[in-house]
């Protein structure tokens, strides 16, 4: 009987999220408004945690979440999740970057118009009975240059809307290719050029070490005099004190912020500054966006917990729910190859190369590599999985490479693992029999054919008559039954290897007895 999968929704979320979990056969509890300590007391019973911005997924909380496999953020920002801690614990962190994209982009466009026509000030003046028609002389947006800092999903939507308003659009984004810029109908530019040319600047980039204070005091000073600045992305992208000074001096004609470095923003040097507009982080605040992100986070988490599909993960390559069943046997093979090498080579691994050819070369290789690393690193840590294995490999300084061969080899499909050690390289390779059964076909330069299952013994010996009989006798006297016997050798009379599947674990005393057989060079008990 399959175990029940449980998800906790710890922040207020549209009811459709819980409905989707239940439709997919997942047990869900909606428990909101808990303190960190109260949440720690209950989170240990859940496989998934669905949050918005209120819940703080800290290292302490993750330590208490012993069963947790995935955190789903209904929204784009994951500032409230300790990503490194989650990764180290093997917890996938997902967000929903597209559910509120249109809403956020529309809010940026609304603030452009509000700045251009001084709408908040004009509204306040008119409702005060002043009728100051000559005071509010705005500017047209038609023909003006909009500078996009960040041309990803939201930025590209803003660009499309701006082009519809007959604005010119220039964008600074290191990841924007010339071809993509042409497709969007915008001009790619360096930051200095954008600052010099833009009449309006709007930010659509995540907050990272590279983007923090991207509109610094120095960069604001480089802007075109009279520029108008809009930020609906993340607080911390703009030096707020410098922006205040630039508004006071007239270098910046107007600014509109939906996000602040410290939120909730109960006080700011910008408050009360003429030509400044603020909103309380409303970028995603439409009824449509709230429904969309709730639906998306529930679907993404369900796909992962039930099918292994990974969508919009922050700390793991994507793997669609459609890909997962096809990749599952390859990942099982890859993990077994990694586990085989890890148990034989131990911690003496300096580099890892994962090679695929044939049918395997047509697949998404990232999950295959992740499975190899999970098997390999599993010999060092009992809590390793595909999420934290790449993190552990990087932490250990392993050089990890992926190689894809288009050639047709001896097998319809092949996955190979080559590791560099202090004494040279070691290579193993495997294939799938019947497109599902993992089978080892090459081991350290020797052709073999073996299933990697249960308890096994790896033996390196000198190829000589009578060896197999001695080995069988020794195992029989120890009460260990042989299930399968797989042999291979480099050349007659040279080095040979044996992979023996047995019906029980092999104690250390038996390993010592096997090592004492004439011609035996090495004995390693294995578990799969």
C-alpha cells in the first residue's frame, strides 16, 4: 500500500491550491499564521511545504522538517527561503515565476503613466478643491526611450507593452542574446549607455550580489537629467538615499517604487519627497495573479511528489512530468553506476565525467548526471539525493563534466561514468536491457555483463585455473549462497574481475578469508 503524501500550506493561499492537491490524492492541511516555533513543532510530518511570503523557511525550520522533499513558493521571490540550507538537506525549492508576470508588468506600466502625468499629486490636489490645472504639466510617453534593466519574463512583457505605446526600448541584460533582442524588437545596450539614453528606467531583475544597488549613487549620477525611475522588482536594487538626493536635485524627475529594501516599509527617507510615488508591493496583487500562482505551485509540487517532475526549481535542473517516466530507468542506471564506483574507489575522486550515447544522448542529461552524483556521493553521506549531490560535489571541489556522443556504439543506449583518482582514471558503463533493466557492461576496462542489485562482491584476481572453484568453496564454507556469477578479464592469464551477487551481506571476516585466496588482489563488498 503506497504511503500517504502530505503537504502543509502555511500561508494564506487561494483555495484552488488545496483543491488541486486533494484531486491528485495528496493529503493537505491549511494551517496559517503560526509562529516559527509553532511551525517547527508540526512541519516534521510533511513531505511538502507550500508558502507565500510570510513563512520564513530558515535552517532551523529545515532541520525540524525531517520528511520534507519540496518547498513551493506561490510567487517569484524566494528571499524568505534559505536556499543553501534547503539544497544541503536535499529539499527542492520551487517558485512560480510566470503566474504573476503580466500583473507585475502591468503595474510597472501603470507607474510609468502615473509618473508621466503626476496622477497621485493631481488627484490629491483636485480632491482638496484646488483645481491646479497649470501645476501639473506632464510628459508624453510616445517617442520616449524606456530603459529595461533585466529583459527576462516580466521585462519582456513590459517591453511589448511599451512598444505598443510607441516607446523606444533599450535593455541591459547580460543573458539577453542579440537574436532574442531582435525577436523582442528592442535594442541590447550596456548599462552606461542605457543610463545615458533612457527617459524612463524600469527594473526587472532578481536581487543578487551582482545586482544589489545596481542603481547606485554613481550610476544614478550617470542618468539623463530628468529621468523617471520605476522599480517593481526587488528592494535593494536602488540606493534609496541616493535616489532621494537625486529627486531633490532634479537629476531624477520622478520615481515610483513598489518594493523597498526593508519591508514592510513603515518609514523611508523617500516618503514625502515631491514627485515620488510608492505602493506597498502590489506588483502581484491582482485576483487573477493570486489564483494563478496558487494553481501553479500546487501543480508543480504534485508533479514532483507523485511523478518526479521538476518545474521552476531554484536549486535543481528542470525535469518535466512527461520526461520523468522516460528518464527514470536511465536515472536508476546512472545512480547504480555512481554507487558502484563510489563503493570501490571511495573518497579518492578528483573529477567526474558523465558520458551518454545512443538513445541516452537524445535525453535531458542533467537528471542523469544528478543521479550519477547521488550514487557516487551517497557513499559519503546517508542523506544525499539528486538535489544536494551537485552541491556536495562542488563543496568537495570535484570537477564535473557532461559529454554527449552522437555516434552509434555497440549498444542502443549507453551511460558511462569516468572518474579521475590519484592513481588515474576509472571507467564503468551500463546500458538498459529492454529499455528498462539496468545492466553493467564495462568495468575498469574489462567487459562484463551484470545486474547491479542487492548484496554483491567485487573481486580483482589473477586469471588462473582453479580460482573459481576456490572462491565458490570459500563462500560455501562461510554459508553465503551465490545468486549470480559475472566474470571478465583483460587477457588470458592477466587481470580478471568478478562481480558476484549473493543472498546475504558479506561480513568483514569473510572478506579477509577471500583476500587470503592465492591470486586475489582485492575484495570489496557492495550493496545496491
